[in-house]
C-alpha cells in the first residue's frame, strides 16, 4: 500500500494534539486537537520536517502543504519532486498555504532531507518486518514530541505509487502505521 492524506492527516492531527497536551482533552480516545494559545506556534515547540519522498503529483504536494499548515506546522521538504511542484495544480490545492508550498526545501536525496534529525519516522500503510520500532499514531506523536525537544525530527512519506522502499526505510529510526482496511490499505496523501 501507498500513503495517503487521510493517513497523513491523521498523523498530523495526532502530532498536533500531542504537542499541545496541556491544551488537549486527552481523557477520551481519540485525542482532540486544541488550538495553541495565541502566539504559540507548533513549530516553536517541535521542529518537525514533513518529508515527501519523490512525490509524483503536484496536487498532492499542494494538499500536503495545506494539511501541514492547517495543523500549525510549516516545514515541508521535497525529495526529487516533479518540475512543476509549484505549478497551478499545486497552488490550487494548497489553498491558503502558499507560504508552506513556496518555502518547501527541495533536496536530491532522503539522506539530505533528514540530515540532522534526531528521530526519523517513516509512514507506511502496512506492517513491515524490518527490525525497527513500529508506532501507532499516538505513540508516534509522543515519540516525536519527546525527541523534538532536543532538535529536529522528520516524518517521511513515500511516493504515491508504492510508498517508501525498504532502502528508504533503512534511513528511518521507526515506522508509523495506521490501521486500515486489510483488503484495501492504499491511502492517498492528497486526501488530508
């Protein structure tokens, strides 16, 4: 399975909620997002890089920028994006998040995208038996919050067609998996 926005959006919501635990009503499941206090941006407390590894559709890049901004984050890193990653489709789907789209860092490799990150979590629509830690979204948010106190962390999404390769997951410290329909676990990043 590949990744989608529904899953990506869920991770963003869980991460945003975990970053603001004091403002969050966590007694029930799932976590509910509580807006940060005025002037308190999420990026000020947790430096999260949202990395899209070789995205193929500009619209998905724009939609990811919108989801990132909606959740209070602002750091988007693109590994080998298409030439028109700032084109009309991306801009239309960014809808109000052009600042995130236009400030996206473009790099040639996943290694460059995650350089300096204390925790790198790869997203997968299926369980992988790779010998690395596997988190559910709640655990992922908690781990990113803890690691982010010491420096940058990254959440990595693979290409729309096939997700992250095993070689790309080798650059990750852990994997986040969102349970989905086992008969059809393919998720689309743009649905965030």
